C-alpha cells in the first residue's frame, strides 16, 4: 500500500525518482485520522537543451544537368507547338489524330482528338490508329476490364504533326517574362535547384 501510494503521488507531481526513496510515516492515533507518510529521494535532472542557434548546416550544392534543363525547354516548346496537317503517311507517335470510333451496334465517338502516345486511348485502338492514313478505317478488337471482348471501327479523319517553335529569344519572350532564351534557361535552372533545396 505504501509503495502504491508513493508512486501514485509521484506520478501526479510528475516526479521521476532517481533512487529508492527513504520513507517516514506516523500511524494515525484514531480511526478518523488519515494515514500520512513522507518520502525523501533524489530526482532525475532535466536535460539541458542544445543551443541550436549556433548550429551551422552547409547548403547542399546542387548541379542541374543540362539534359534536365533541355527537357523542360522542350516541354515548353511542345506546349506552344503549331499543328500542321499531315498527308501522305500513316499516323505515328506524337501526332495529333482526329478519329471516329464506331461500335457494330451503332454507338459512336466522332471527332475525338487525341495525341498519340499520351495514353488516353485503349492500347489496341491507339495501335490501330497508327496503321492508318487520313481517310482510312480499321476494325479493332479490344478487351474490357471484365475480360469481355469488343469490336470497333476506327476511322482517321484528320492528322496533324507538332512543329516545335525555334528555341530563340522570340520564343522566350512569347512564353515567359524574359527577353532571351539564356535568361529563360537560367530561370529554369534556378527553379530546379530551389526545388531540390
């Protein structure tokens, strides 16, 4: 009972004894008096927090590869590319195709615009488009998520290729607040470095 009362009192006071306590107590002189005890003990010292104000952490020196900057510039170019009609060849990766997809029962998607290689279409349908020239049709069989098979006739009604704008100062002015492509490249580099830091 003594130990249980001691630990209960120590926990309420948030004390952490470092040694076994020395107890002293007096027995009550009557049934109406409460039983009391005292305990003397050393407590664990509070830790001294470190002074982080003087801690120096060296800045990570990040070098952005030129290929990464070039990739970001190409993404900008592709976002501002001119779509030029294509004739005389079949569709290929990167082209923008306009297609009609018609199921045998009559359901259809007409005038669907998709960039080939963007993973927006079922693989079998996209592969079927890549076999077509403008005006040609192709019957495609594809599988749904439940495992059932479907048929569709895919017709390529128009085809465009992306012509990237030249990477020059005029391009930099058109797509950013910078006057030169060198300044634009420097800004991309700084942005990539700050993302890492």
